[in-house]
C-alpha cells in the first residue's frame, strides 16, 4: 500500500535583525559584516548569504494523511518521520545529527495538492432545500444574517441534508470539504462525511482561512473557535474579529497554522477543563512558530463539576452569547 505525502510549503521571510555573531553555515566566515541574512521563525543557521550567494534552507517536510510529518533522508534514501514538532535550535541540531535506520517503507509518493472548482462550491451554496443548520440560523438570527454568513463562508447544502463547510485557503482556493449533519434545532449529530480525500491531493486548511487576508480583515485579530458553527454565528455577533474554526481539538496542526505566522490570534476552546488545558499546552508551540496567541478561557477557572452544575459544561461560545442575549 502506498502512503501518499504532500509537500509542506515553507513561508520564508528575512529577519530584519541580523546576527553578527554567527559563523555562516555556507562558507564558514564570521558574519561581523552582516552578509548572512537569516529567516524569521527558523533557527538562525537558515538564511541567505550575500558573501557566497548560497541559500541554506531547512529540509523539505511532507505531510501524510494523518498530519504526521516526514523528511527525505539523503543518506538512507527514504522518507523518515519527523518526531520532533518544534523548530527550536537545539532540537533541530539534534535531529540533524541523529543517525538512525529507516523504518518507513520506501514506496512513498509525494502528490501535488488539488483544488475544488468554484462552480461546484456555488452549486452547493444554491442547493435547495437548505440544510438544517442554515434553517436554524434563519429562524434564530433572521434572513439577512443568514445570507451574510452563507456568502461569507460559502456554506453549502448537500442532497442528503448535510451542511457543507469548505476549506478555502488564503488564495481563495478550496482544498477540502467537511459535510456535517445537524438537527432542526441546530445541534450537531455524530454523522459527518469527508468527500474529498487526502489520498487524492485534497488537504484540509483552517475553516475561514480565505477571510484572513481580505483588505477589510488584514488588521483584525483572528479568533479560532473549535467548531465551524461557532465561528459562523460569532461572525454575526462580533464582526470586529475574523472568525475561523480549527475543526476539533486535534485540528491545530503545523501545516494549518503556518498561515497565521505574524498574526494576532485568540483561541477559544469549548467549556471544559480538558479543552482549556490542551489549548494552553499548545501556546509555546504557537509562539515558537511566530504566532501571537492567547487562550480565551471561558471557564474562568471553574472545574468541570462546577460547570456541570451551572449547565455550562462543554458549551461553546454561541451558547454563551445566546445566554447573555436572552
Ligand atoms: Zn556564504
């Protein structure tokens, strides 16, 4: 069985501050004249040398279907899993020096990403009857608001009544879709479908990523909510922020987060001790990537038992906003 891998694109940006102390990795000279310009958010040994004209780049990484990362090992001539998820200097040096045996199969193929045609997205957006979630939003927030979010996020309806959430990237290209099924009351059921597969070149990105670089949103803080529905409804309540969803507690992978480098973000986990703890643990990783992130802890330090007693346990931001506006 072939395991398909996709290349992870690195965002390379020069660091305006040069390190005059380092020895250039390319021609091994002192950098006191500042000829070596390193990249932001990467260890200092990666950069461009104006003295010898050589770029020193980190090894290209690849993602598999489960979001695990791999690097091509030149010595062993095969892909090897990257166990270390952080680019901190010491860690990377260790990884560079590590000599090991190739445990992965040699039959990996890197496949190019594919995109879903816009015409298809529009067809799902116009499909009637509308899915349960949109019907719920219509009843609760009115037609004008519903049209607004439908247009903003291209929310579609599938023939079997599902809500289609497209993963459209910052270049306005649709990479993947998630079809979720809601009750008439707007509650999510356990059923969902992912029609476009990683194995065919369709990779997920953050839901709402297409909004972050629009001129009107460029300076807005980005809020990452757990569910798509929360992001959509909060976009109505608090349009001062750009609302994205990471689609579940394990959805914050490095390849999805790359687009947020250099941006201010707020993470909003659902109301449980566990969700908040997991998010707080992610903060150093985000900082390492160069993302200015905070966690909005809506539990206010309350335990799960207290939250259960008060009826807030596992609630999301929409539940809270609706609670306030009642
Ligand atoms: Zn050089």
